[in-house]
C-alpha cells in the first residue's frame, strides 16, 4: 500500500471508528469485480448503445422488444455473477452500525445477494418486471411473468395482458418518492457517507453527497478514477472497491 494511500485509509478508519451512523452510496463500479460491465467505463454497457436508445420510456414505446433484449442480455451477464469482497464488506457493515443504509443505483441485486438487508434500490431492479397498465402490479424474479425470458418477446401482464416493462427507473423518469425519502434521511443523519464505484453524474443521486456534506457528514470516495465528486470528498481512497473496502474493514 503506498504511503499516501495508507494514510488515507487510516483517516477513513478513524472517521468510521468515531461514526455513530454510516451510510453508503454505490454505483456500477462496485459490481465491476463481479464481472458486471459498468455503464461508462471502457467495457461499459453504453459503449455499444446510447442511453437514450434504451434506458428511456421513449425507447420502450418505440422499440419495446429491443429494450427487453437489452435487459435480458444484462440479466444473463448478471445471473452468473457473484457478489465480490466489496459487496460483502458493506453487508457486514450492517452489523457494525445498526442503521447502516445502503443506497444503490445498481439494478443487479448483488447487494441483497451479498446479505445486505437495509438496501434502497434507487433505480429499481433488473429482476423485477411491472405492468405498464397498473404499475402497482410488480413481478419478482421475472419468472412469475410468462414470456419474460423469451428472446424478442415483450412479456404480457398475466393479470391484464398489457406489456410488462423492467422495474427500473429510466432517464427522464422520477425516482420512487419513498426511496428518495429514505435516501434523504440516511444522508442527512449519517456521520460518514461512503461513495463507492459511481461516476457521480446521474441525478438526483449525484446530489446526495453534497447534501450529506452540508449536514456535517465526512465524505469518503472509493473509486479507481477521479469523478466530479473527488474534489469535494474529505477522503479519497483510489482503488478497486473489492480491494479497498476489505483494507478498511481489517483496520476497524
Ligand atoms: C430524473 C437504471 C426527473 C436503468 C439508470 C437531460 C435529459 C433528460 C434527463 C436529464 C438531462 N440532464 C440531466 C438529466 C437528469 C438525468 C441525469 O442525471 N442524466 C445524466 C446522465 C446527466 N437523470 C434522470 O433522468 C433521473 N430522473 O431526473 O427525473 C423527473 C422528476 C420528476 C418527474 C419526472 C421526471 C433518472 C436517472 C436514473 C436513470 N437510470 N439506470 C438501468 O440500469 O438500465 S442510470 C444508470 O447510471 C445506472 O443506474 C447506473 O447505476 C447509473 C449511474 O452510473 P454509475 O453507477 O455511476 O456507473 P458508471 O459506469 O457511470 O460509473 C462507474 C464508476 O465506477 C466509475 O466512476 C468508475 O471509475 C468506477 N469503477 C469502475 N470499476 C471500479 C470502480 N470503482 C471502484 N471499484 C471498481 N472496481
């Protein structure tokens, strides 16, 4: 561990040891070491697609079969993935801080599979589908709804026959108000906010670290690269989440 990094890890450990309440925001980077492609990295999901082509209500209205193909492809990529050491450390943090809140932008479900229970899936879940006619009708694991696995097909709601859509938040769509309220409560009441593996450019989640900072929290960024948040983070741990988070946990 280089001296600068060791010192930053030490400062992060001290802040966490003093913390009464801790929260974390995660993005696609924490799943990278599980083999799940990120959105904007060199092997990013967006490399072959443009977000506005697929992750928007307009795209779904224009080409629902294409959008379903993309989500089925992503489910296939994720189905074989296992939670990595970074996911597991955050799951164990629930035992250290009873109210540890995990606010994720990821839709891959890996935090829950790692054992995290207090997870706010701010952008929904790839593993759920919901009825386009009655959004309250949500199908878990997608197996419950016939046709969600059939290539090219747009699955139909078993209750009313309307098309199903992935239960995720697309660009231009509002986040679930209840999830946003839980995230707001977590970041305004924590002493330390970990921001792990996110490019910090997708709003409204990207606005949460500034809110935490205004509320007095220490911001710790864990990322392999710089982001728009880096300059405002109190502590920057430059490295892979699956390496850095275990380094921190070992010293707690
Ligand atoms: C909203 C779910 C308003 C679906 C996603 C212009 C037009 C339209 C909208 C906007 C606009 N300008 C701004 C907006 C708002 C827009 C937005 O912020 N756009 C950005 C791009 C500028 N936001 C929205 O549209 C949001 N809704 O504003 O609604 C509204 C209000 C009321 C009423 C109606 C409407 C909705 C945003 C949610 C969009 N959905 N995904 C799906 O997944 O298919 S976004 C998508 O990006 C994912 O959720 C993803 O998680 C998220 C953020 O990306 P990251 O997770 O950060 O991933 P990324 O690849 O970018 O970065 C990975 C990072 O990890 C990198 O920093 C990398 O260095 C690092 N890394 C890599 N490996 C590792 C690592 N770090 C650590 N360890 C490693 N090993």
